[in-house]
């Protein structure tokens, strides 16, 4: 049900953006130009991994802070008696790598979707101008 609602919202946004208001703003045109020039470069794995690392480190730091704060004593006792620092380091590194890569991948997908929608909107704008002439 929730997916259908999200899909309905998405379709209604496209209808409003593309068919009711087909004019591209200067900001949208600037984004189209930027993304046409940089989309392949932004798609590379290295470019997707490194910019997302600060977010991964922030999440990992929050987890380590919670472990170190001692607010849940029973969990701390179990963590100190059954896990080694190597396991914790591997877990933190996995969290940083996962969030670093997938955050930037998510941003790339969102930009690509916006690009495709704006291209469609621009195409409708051109068709509307040609029909009026």
C-alpha cells in the first residue's frame, strides 16, 4: 500500500512538472548541462566511494561513542568479554565502506533520475514551442 502511495506521488509530480509546467528554469538547465558533462565521471567507483566516506565515519563514530559511553551496561559487559578489538575494527570498517559507497551511489541515482525527468520536460517544452509557431 505504501509503495502504491509513493508511486502515485511520483506520477503526480511528473504530471505537474512535465505536462502542466513544461518550461525549464535556469537552475534546471544548469543542472542538465552539468550532468551531461559529468555523469560518466561521477559514475566511477572511486568517485562514488571517497565522497561518501565522511558519512560512513560519522555513523561509525556514533556507534563507537554509544559503545564507549556505557549507557547499556549489559551490552558493554558482553562486548568486552566476547569480542576483540579486531572484530570491532572490522565491523566499523565495513560500516564505513558500505555507507560510503551506497550513499554516493544513491545520490548518483537520484541525480540521474532528475536528469531524465528534466530531459523529458525539456522535450515537452520544445514540442510546445514548435506547435505554437
